[in-house]
C-alpha cells in the first residue's frame, strides 16, 4: 500500500505509541488524584504542555488540551464571539477555512453575528490589504488558517496578526496543517489563539490543543470540573496528551530536513504530473505551499473514479477534503480559487509524509497516468477536446 493522504490523518509513529502505552496500563491514575498514581499522569501532561509551548514560543500556561482540532476551532471562534457582547458582532474569516471554523461561523450567524468570508486569489492566498479593508469598528475576531488542508497554500499570518494587533482585534489561526510542518512562533506572528491537532503530525487521534495568549479573556467552552485551569473541563486524555507531546517533539526535531526532503519529492511529483498528464492544473500556490501537499484538477475525469481506481492499485489519496467525501458537492476551497464545478470534481489531493519514498511516488504517478488515460478514453468530450486544446 502507498499512503498519500497524510493531510487527512497520519500513522501514529511507533515511538509515540511506545510513549503512550504506560499511561494506559501502569500510570492510569486520574491526574486530579492526590495519590502518587495520579501525579505520574499529571507530570506527563505537564511535560507535554512544556513541549507544545516550546514548539510555539508560548508559555506552558497558555496551552489548553482539547479533543482535537475541531473542538479547538469551535472553542476559539464561538467563545471569542460570545465573550465580547459590548464590543461588536462582526467576524472576518475566509472562504477556504476548514469546516470546523466555517460551520462555527455559520452557527454564530444564526445567533445574530455578522461574518465576512473573504475571497482568496486563484492561488488560494488571502490578501492582507483586502482583509484590512473588511475590518469594521465592531469587528471582534479575525480567523485565518495558517495553511490550507486541501491545496496547501500558506497564508501571510504574520502580516494578518500585525493588522489584528494594531486594531486590537482577536486573531485566531487554525494551524492544524501547519503545526510541525513550518515554523510557527505565536509572539512573532502576533497570534492570540491557535488550534492544533495531534493526528496530523503522527500523533494519536482525538487530542488537540488551543493556545490562548495570556491576558485574552476566553470563556470556557466545555463546562464541568476544574481541569485545564477551569477552562476546559473533563478528565485529561493522559495517553493522548502524552502522545501529542511525543509527536511534536519528533516532528520538531526533524522539521527542517523533512521539509526539504518532502519539498523535493513534492516538486518531483508535480513536475512528472504536469509533463506526463495532459489537461491538468496545479491547485494552490506553487511555492508558498506546505512541503507535502500536491493538489491537481484533471479535466474530463471524476475525482471519485480516480480515487477508486487508485485504491484498487493500492494507493490511498483524496479528492478535496476527507470531511466532505461522500458528499457530491465540490470542495468549497476549489470553488473559492475559481474552479468550475466540473473542474473541482476532477480534483485529486496527494499528501506526503516523511516516510514516503521517491519510488512510491513514481509508482503512484505511473498508475495515475494510466487511470486518467483509461477514464478519458471513455469520455467523448475529451476525444473532442484533445483535437483542439484542453
Ligand atoms: C484536520 C483538520 C481540522 C480538524 O482537526 P481534528 O483533530 O480532526 O478535529 C481542522 N482544521 C484543519 C485545517 C484540518 O486539517
């Protein structure tokens, strides 16, 4: 099997599983307990917190563990909105956010908030000037993702953070795809709230975090006990949190060389597809792009058919976003960069990990080339188009 869907989720690294195991079997005590069995878990949670804070240039007390990226996004967006009733009811976000942010915004619209969904350019980039122009005196929150999960475009979040800070508006960034892939420093980038998730960087599923800059008054989202300094109730997912810490340590230690290697593999993949498969278009920015992301649209094929045939060849890939698979609607991200419905439906996303080899990628392109040719051979539209141009 060749796994090329690392933006959907990653394999939990063996050393991460190893680090987690004792917290299921031996050190299973409740970290809230006074006894020493609880203190082992408590220490491990704090060690993970220290690693995560270090990775972001944050302080330990600014890191709050959650059940994943979705919860972190929901908490950031909804709590930020609801905590500022006197200041205004306007939020600025983009058309290419993950559904965790978009649907939280849509929920807020039903509660009477106003949301501006910014357009992006044809490369999927947010324009800071356009964002600035969208701000109003009653704007309370800006939420712009650090890097996009479908097309990999990396946003100018430092510039956006500076604009937000200058206007005293809260700035949230969904960094689920960016964390562990590109350097992120919450001070330098002037970020107030940042979401991340363990399973996108070889950690376990079901654990994430929200960074809350100290001084930002963000009310609790999950109410209950006093865990996470009374801001996020619920007995800590100790093994998950330990795994998150181990995964971040691993990802950070290898970030530079991994990025360099993945970028080379990515560009090799892009070059081969562009030169060997006609009528295709690269989605997303060519260079301001996550090291492991390749996204293409192929005319005259259905992405779903390509995926099924790739699967039969032992290759796991994705069309658009995993969260929307099973739905016939084309991806909102691909529509936002200007693709027509049929172009968006002919899209394919291949996302790499540090473990993929050049041989695997070459095998994948060979299969892809053959599959697309086979599908196009059945398309009268393609037969027609090939005589003219794509
Ligand atoms: C995967 C993803 C999420 C959701 O994170 P979960 O931990 O799966 O809930 C949010 N935002 C982006 C950009 C993602 O890629």
